[in-house]
């Protein structure tokens, strides 16, 4: 059995990673179609030793496609995804457009694959930082019932896509030539930031996505609570998130402190985490073994470590988790969802 | 009135920054003496348009010095600082050697300058990350009584001194030539880390200082609680810290969530913070105004922003603070302590 598969936003970094993963996992593709903006239409992308021509998303007909992985902005997804569904495709949408809609399952397969049993054609993947955090929290929530979580994130620049990566690398190159300037910012001469609200090179800022008028939290921070609640079926879970962009290219990290309803020790937590698919526990700090974004980049597993008691939380635990924001945080999760919904066994 | 001043560890980055600050603040220096390891003895450093020859710390006599700013490792400080005090100098020691000794004041002048009234010749400066965090917490503690704090840090590579900075910049240069490798770490070919436990370029790791045998927290994390308690005269304050090294050259940032005994709103907190000397409140996130390490580097003030309520903490507040780890986190604080203890007015 094989499927007609489309990638929407194929020229973006998620599209690129999705193509690589479809190939590496030997995904049963009968026909592949690639969609992107008009600007890219007519260009070709190589996949499994063939060239595929990119179609303009705005003008394409989607008939005959079984599955579309949609990796566009939320505003494009809002206008295009319904047309894809109307044409008969199942759409795994990676944007925030439909994540909180009641008819749309928001799924990490290891956690709530059961929610795939009912959908209206659209299935959403979570925010990339939330995906990493929820992988670490879900098994603990299942066993000990999480009640509240304080999260501080360390989010890679690739969260802003290909243009963000380019701007960051160029700014880093420029800054390296002026390393004295990094010690007293006033003398720095860096290209003006376009993708980011501040210089990205050797800097960080507590600002991911937008701050909506009147809100003191960023949309990124709001997603962490709303999406965790939905995926964990935990409407009362409280999450206070601080989202920070850091000068790492790939790999999102979160520092989490959580309180649980049931008592939990670090060794119990390690057992539960180690047994969970898609997680790898790295927790021997004396030997330098703990999650880092560089170790998490390019792999499927989310890394978890630095598991400790938080004495002043009720049944408190803290931990650090790192995951590849382009893979488990995005394209890999989408493909894992597709495999489950289409009944494809990974070999 | 002027003073005979020594800098111990003069060739290190703290020594270098101390020399610049003494000059910029027009510190009343009668005689300047510079000390470093034998390896550097005989070399000269320039200060106020004169060359000063470096003396070997191990062999030096300290007679006649009124003040020594000591910026060596804790182990060197332990053996040398007592000799300096015996020779009649007041020593501002920036290492961790004496910070928690009962006869030794541990001081940030804006916070607990009153503790300088009694000392035995040694005055300690705090850990660089703790200095940034305690500047943000002290005025809130004074007004609302902090009870517990969750801290996640974003610590610059310069916390590992000049050699750390060199290794980090060289690794960054090497990694920029292999940016594809940053997307899947296995193909990266970077120089082996010496100063850091992992590749420092475009990476981060929850590992600052050491993990002592049997402890699941780093010595850096332990300092945050012990030093805050001492400086704030708050023996029951609970601090749960996660210390993370990030690929920033200068400027330590902390993401803090704290519970207070008294009710406190974000606007009350902003008022109290804005009124505190040495702090600057940057808190208009919609306009991209909040602390960043690049904005904090090279300046005296600690920057505070992203001030919000934490709904599930008792009287909970969260905030982000950034400060120059080489200045307020180190040399600047030492010189401010010296000014207060010697009765020097800043003009």
C-alpha cells in the first residue's frame, strides 16, 4: 500500500527536513507533489534521485492526494488547508492555525495518538517548544499527575525558519570579526535584524513570536499552556512559560519545574521517562551527561536529564529537556502522525 | 586622599576590566601594583598611560597596600589572601573561597552595604550569576519578602575567563564554516573542548562549575541559594536554580519565578525595582523592550523586565534580568565595595 503525498511549504526548512525524513523512513510514497509560494513555483527539489517541480500553492488543485504535510504560516494554512481537506486529503498542519479547534486533534503520537481516532481531515502538530516539553512531561503526568509547571525555554534560531537561520549565521559571522564589541555593545556594527527583534548573534531575548496588544506574555508562551492542556487532556494544568530565543542554530531546550499530585522521586521519574518511547534519559551530570541541543540535533529522540527534587513545590521535580525543533518539534512528529493515521508500520 | 591599590589576577579578564573601571571612575590610586602567576611576571600592563610590571603573586610582599582586588581562583585565594590581610591590606575577594565564612561580609553595596561595618580584612563579592539575580530580587524582597525562587540561568561563556572566551570564539569560527553540521551534530568537526564540558559553539549545557560527588546540583547552583540567603539576611529563603551555559560572550541572564509573603502586583514590582539604584527596568515587550545580555554588556546597570504574575505561586512574580557578568557580576561590584569601605565618593 502506498500513498499520494503532498508537502505544502516544501521550500522551507520544515519542508526540507520532511523530505529527508520521508526518504530515511522509507515512507510508502506513490506520488509526491510539492507546493510553495508563487515565487518558488517552477523550481525543482530533488528527492529519491528524482527532480520534483514545485507547484504554486495558491493555484494548485489537491485532488488525488491522500496526505498533505502542511508547513506554512498560520495565515496561509487558514486559507489553503480547508481546500486540501475538501479535495479529500488528510492534512497534518504544523502551523498554529487549527491547533486549539475542538474538532482538530493536536497530536504527538507517543502521547495522545488515541485522539487520531476522530478527525475532520485536519490534524495539528504542536508548537516546536511545546513538543519538546510535553514529551518530557507526558509520562510524568500519566504516572504522577502534573498540576503546575514553570518553564524557561532556550529556543534555537531555526525556529524562525530558513530566513532566520541565514540572518543568524550572517550576524554571527559579522560579530566574530568584532568580538571586542561583544563586551560593550555600543561599538558593535552588525547588520540590522529583520527576522528577529534584536541582534541575534551572541545574544538572546525573551521574545519568541509576538506580544499581542495588552498581553504581557508572548503568543509562544501562551501556546505552551494551551497546547499542553489539550494534548495531556488536563484542562486544569497550569503552565507559566518564559520563552527565550538563544544563539543556537538547531535544538530547543526547556528548563522545567513541576508540581505533581502524587509523590515522585527523581529515580521513579527516571524509570518512567526511560520507559517512554521517543525519550532518552541522559542524567549523569558528574560525567557531563545531560541534554544539550547539539546532541539532540539530527536525532529522533528528545533528551531528558538533570532530574531533581524541587523542595518547595508540592511533589516537585525539575528537569532539562532538549529536542530537535525541526524534527520532533516539527517534521518528524508530522510524519509519525501520518504513519499512525495511515496505518503505516515503521520498519 | 588616595590609596595604594593592588590587583591580584591582573592578567585575567576580571583584572583587565577592573583596571578599565578604576580608570573610568577616576579611583584615587596613589600607587598601583599588579600581581599574577609566575608565568606572567615581568610582563607589563598599561594603565593611565603608564606601564606597570606584573609581580609574581607567589613571591610578592604586600606591605604598604591599602586595598587589593583579588580575582584569582578560589584555591589560590585561599593560600594568598590571608597573607595580604596580614600585611595590612583590605582584600575584596571575587572568588568563592571566603564568601560563606561567618566573619566575611558578602556584599553588593546597593543591597547590604551595611554589612561592611564589620570585617576582618576580607570582603567577598558574590558569584557573577547570583549578583545579577540578587540585584533583581533584593528590592522585591525588601518590600514583599521573597520566600522561594525558581531560577533558570543563561550564563555567558566569559564566566570561564579569558581562556573560556578564546575557546568559545575559536569554536564558533570553526562551526560557522560547517553550519550544515550544526543541524545534525554527528558530522561536526570542532576542536575538542578544554575549558568547557561540551562544544561551546552554538550549543548550551546545564553545567556550570562542577558537580560534586553525590550531588545532583552544580556548585554554581548551590551558590545561588547560599549567597542569596546571606546577602538578603534571609536564612529561610528557598532557591531552586538550574545553571545553564549559553553561547553568549558577555552578559548573564536569569529567568526567575518567585513567591512572596506579601501580595505584589507587576506594577508595584516595577515601581520598587525602578527606584532601586543600579537597576534599570526595561519592560515594554510589545515594543521589543526587555533585558538582553548584549544591551547589558559594557554598562553598570542590571536590566530587569518581563515582570508578570505567576498565578500558581503564592503572591507570585516572574521576571527576566540581564547584567554584565564581568562588571556588576565581578569587577564593578568589587570596586563599588572598595569605594564604600574606603569612603570614596563617586563623582
